[in-house]
C-alpha cells in the first residue's frame, strides 16, 4: 500500500525532521496511534513514524523536501473527521498535520472573499464571517469539528448544497505545496478567470494526492435575509417519502434543506431522544425554506407534500424549526446506539431516489443486513448506514466485516446502474478505492493516476489512497 | 508554432481522411480560408489542409486516430466566435468542426439537467429549454451565435455571472475524445460527486488542448419567476461610476446584470443609434434586478447610486428595460464604426474597479491610444477596446500593430498588479499566450503543460495555443 522502503532508514528521516522542525515533530505513541485513524472506523496498518504539527507554509515545505529526499510517504491531516480513511497514516509514513495553521488571513466583504489557512474549523470561520454579515456556504454535517482544508481536500458537501452549492462552487483559489516542496498559487481572486487550466478545481476533492493545501481563497455569500420556515412531513413508507421529495424538486421549489429519514433511522432517533415511537414503517421529510419568499415557498411545498400523501406540519418559528431539524441531526449518535456503522455516501439523480430506496430494501433482504438510511433528498445524496456487531482490535479500531462489504458492493453497483456515483461528498480514500475503476473505467482511472504523477512523480503523497487497487 | 512536419505527407493524410470520412472532408479554398480565423481579427499563418465536418462521435474518433497515426495537428472549432484566436487553424493542421453535432439528446426537468452535443448554439438550446421552464445560465454576449461546446472549451462568462455563475458552475460532465481517439465520459449526472479528480472542471476552459468535447451534461436552472426591473444611472465620469458599482456590491444587493460603459463607449453607441449625444465625460451603469424581490432590490440599489452621485432612472417595464439595455448591447457594432478593435478581457477584484479605470486612463495617455471600455461591473470583468486603423492583409485579416500590443501589455500588467487576471472569459488562445507565464509563474506554467501531455502525448491538439511562448 505505502511506497516501498528505501535506503533511508526511519531514524535518518526522523533525524532530519527534528533538525529542521524541532518540537513540531511528535513521536509520542499516543499521537502516532491517533494518526492511524479518521472517523470512518478504518485505521492504517502500523503506526506512522511521526506526526509533524506544521505551524507555517515553511514547515510544510521543509517536511516535503525531507520526504522527497528520503522517499518517505506523507499523509496530510486536518481534524481527521473524514469517513473514507483518506487521512489515515500508517507504517513508514509521515503524518503531516496542518490543524495548527488556522488563521483567517483576510476577509473582504466588498469582494465577497476570504483568505484562510487550511486548519481553521468550518464553524469557527463561519462565526468570524457572521460578524461581517457573511458566510461560507459549504456545510458538511461535521462542520463544527472539520477543517476548511479538509472540506476542500475531500470536496465536502452538506445539507444546503442543492440551493447553495458544493465546495467546488465556493473556492476561488488554493495554495498548495508540491511533493518536492515548491509552493504554487492556483486560481484567482476574481469572480471570473480562465487563464490556463483550472487546477483549483482539480485540487478540490483530490484527497491529498496532488499536494498539501496550505491556503485557500474562498468565495463568500452574504447571510440570507428573512425568515426560515421549517416543514416536517410524515409518510407511510420511505418510497412514498422519496417520491414526495422528487415531486418537490420537480415542482420548481428550491428548499434550502430537504432531508429524508427512513423508518429505521427515525425509530432509532426517537428512542435516543426519548420521543414517542413513530408509526411503524413511517418515513419523514424535514424541509427548510429561507430568503424573502420563505413563507410562500413553504406553503407551496406543503401543498405538494400533502398531495403526495404526507402528514404535514409547517412552522415559521426558528426554535421550533431547530427542534424539528434536531431529529435529523441526531442520526449519527442514534446509529451508535445500534452497533458499529459503516456510513456510506452514494448519490443518484434526484428522480432516481425512489428506485434507490427500492434497491436498499433489496440489499437488506438479500444480504440479511440492516441499513438505516438518511438522504439529502434535495440533491440525491444518500447515506446508508450499514449496522453490524464487531469487536475492536488492540488499537480500538473496528473494521467492517466481509459480509457488510459484500452488501455495500451490491449497493454501489446499484447506484452506478441508476446513473449515480460511489461518493457524493465523503471521498474515495481507502474504503472505496476498490470501486473507483468501476465508475471511472480503466482508461480514465489510468489517466487520472498519470495526472497525480505530474504533481508527485515519486508517488509519496498519500500513497495507497484513491488510486490504488485495494 | 504548429507541430514539426513529419514523414506523412499532406496528401497521405487527406487520402486517409477521405477514405474514412468521405464528403465530411472539405478542402475547398473558401472553407479552409474561413477556418484560419475567429472573431478576434487574428488569423493563423497559411491554410489548414482540410476542414472535417464531424456529424458523430465516431467521425471525431476517426479523425483523431488518423491525426495520431500521422502526427497531424488538430484544431477543434465550433462556431468560431472566439476572441483569442484559440480555434484558428493554419498550415499543416486539420480543422475539426463539431458545429454540425447540434442535437439535444435529453432534457430532464425533474433532475434539472440536459445532455447535448457540442455544436448546438447557446440561444437555440435556451429556446428549447424555455418550453420546459428551464434555462442554462451561461450567457456570453455571443450567445446567439456561439456553441455550447465552445462556451465550455473557453470557460465563457457573460452578463449574469455574478448572480448566476460561470460555465464551470453549470456543467456536470463532459464527454471528450482524446488525441488517440479514445472517448472518456467525465463527471456525473448527480448534483454531488467526488469520485477521483474533477476532470470535468479541468476540461472547462482548456481551449482544445486536452481533447475534443463531443457531449456535455449541463446543470440547468428554472426560469426566474417575477418581474425584471431596470436601472440606468449616469455619472459625471467613469471613476465615479466604478465607485458606485463597487458600492452596490458592497451594499449586499445582488443585481442580475450590472454593466458599466465609459464616456467613449457611450458616445460611440449614442452616435450609432442616433440618440442625443451624452454629456461629455459622462459614464453609465445599467442594472437589472430579477426574482420575487426585484422591485425592492431596485429601489435599494437606486438609493445607493443616488448617494454615489448618480442621476438615476428606474423602470419596471420589460420593454423599456430592453431599450435601456440595448445601449449596452450595441457596444460591438458601435466599436466597428470607430476603426478596428482589439477587444480585451481583464478581470479584477470588484473593489479594484475604480483603480483599474485609473490605469486604463493612464495607458491611454502614456501610449497615445483610445480605449473605450465596458465592464461587467458586478463581477469585475472589463472589456477595454483598443481602437486602431489598419489595412487588411490579402486574406482580409487585420492584425493589431505593435504599438497596440505594447499598450495592451501595460494594461495586462496593471490588472495583475491589482490582483486580477489576463482573461476573465475569452481565454488565452494565441493572443494572450505571451502573458500566461506572467500570471501563472514558471512552475505552474510548466506543470500545466505537463498535464496537457498526459491527455495528448504527441502534442497534436491545438498546438501553438495557450501553452506556447509566442
């Protein structure tokens, strides 16, 4: 998986790192063990030889020059909240953390842009921007604990994407350090700009394979004025709820948020929150509208939902809205009460949502597994949660067993058949590298791998991730 | 400029093309001469050996297989409305026209996407989409005569970009044929998708250097409901108008269109349209708001403009609005009455618009040239028109003389100093390749060139364009 061992021993690499970076080089067993894992449950084999806590671009450049000189793999990490194993560092690798590079360098309300370091948390950035009446739209569910650099490296999504776009729509430029330590400034400070190839977009979602993101110029929005209206609608089953969400999209309405929860998810969350058990089999849509026409849009959407068979509640009260949305936000803790989960991330064209839920039901039946599923129904992105019982290994890491992967494989192929994709917002990392070629085809897979080699001729940046046949 | 002559003579290449493609191979002098030029005024040296009028993906693949086998350069063309010489085909090259591949393959109102062939005109596509209540947002000024494939290949912009985005925001996937004739399907049919590298974005704006675009999956919007309000505001000089436009952006208003015309532009257009001459030195902003809050937004913007010293007219009448906007749309014909023009395309952060107009005035003074300028002020994209007298050559082509290029060079460097870019929406082509390295830096220029070699190892796709030191 990782690059082949070379003539330079680990002690020489460590010696060089310490000489250049002093106490930013962390070789404690605790830090090295923590760097093996992200939030996917998966962990790398063995422990990285060190964690470098970079505090500046120069720290990153020095680390990469040493890595290139010694042929040592480098795994870049932010807050390690990824769900695909993309930032897991293992045996013989340097874990390079940019979490401490967390400054906001510049906020320009007049140009609707901000320049930031990669380690700032998404939520911290948005708190600072709110003082200027601004926000950065990408809102992964992890936004309180994930970094902007990590959001860019994975091409993160979130709840608001159908209306407010994905990360690719919200980044004007990135500064990256290449494998050999050179820094490149990619992109523009302008709204428009077509000089040469769009390498900024190429870096977004490249999962640490092209370079280390050390800065970003972000495209901001003004805070949306007006009210927020929240709609909760219950349906007799998940297929009916999925058809209702497709009907909302087809009606021309544009909710800010449209989340779907199936019966198993709803039951688990109600139990966790101490609410009355939901009607057996029932599924729920939670929808928010915003902006000057929020109330009118909410009424129009409610009418569509009622026609589609929903039992509908509309609230114009922000606190009541947050209470309704809290049910959706409690999904992850609720899943933890059921066992260990593998959180998947397929995406399909919105009209295919009902068919995709049929496929999930089929996979549950045929593989004898339970797959509580929530979906960002406004953009067709589903998170099936494969629940299983497993014992942690010595390092406390739990891996999904083969029968779970067999069910996931079946599900991935179904998503591709429906015109969908393996991963809407989590990335490929380690966990989905086996299936990447199925989606891209051999020719495109090989071409993409060759592009990574232009940035990183030795293949020392995050080897074994994304472009590796696991 | 073009690839070196090789062992395969032109007659052999033509023979192979004719055997494979029959009457789609056009060697008439008229067609070959027309393929030398686009709308920039610039033309390639010599004539291409043939124009291939592709009618299918297979035609494109056959052409490229022959080109690869014989080492013959290929220049892809749509409607040839480019302004940077990017589609000009010269001596020893095959001009590959995809203009006849103009079908709409699929429109999915429920998924807000359309699949099209590259040769369809932007305006024809939008007429067809309007029947479904949909539109494709990119709106280059050339939209009545330019193709969707060309819009994608150049990363075209337009008037509505600040509110509705650029091409990059409106394309989900592209199908390309590589230099060796293999076809790749890049991107997704889904709103979200992060499997592997974002090659779709890489192809957008790549100006024919990576492959031939033979299909595109477009992200659509619903037609905006509600009224359109139009505001015309006159200011004593262009700097005051530019400051007013920056004040509108800074106020948080989001116009659909915000166009700025300087005094020389306004005078020329008024003369062309037979209107009373404008006040000497006066400049104008033409602004449109749309959507449910159009009228309220227009009033708020009008207040900002009055505070900034403008003489303001607001109209809620669509026809009156079109009359006001017609002044801006008459810019190109008005310039043609003044002489020959080199239309430039710099872009700066919006707050730098006033400073950029100061630089334009400086360049006019120091170089003794006249540069009527219009700007998409909502996104900081300026089109300075360098006016000169020149005689056409034997082929009817007029090239800008050296003193005009010296003035343009001064202007480009000023834009870069202000944090801007060489080209906001026209592309690099032939005309700006000299300056590309100034913006990208040597390291990034070389890395980008290497990426083109991954797609096109022999360098037969649009050689001499973009990545050539002219």
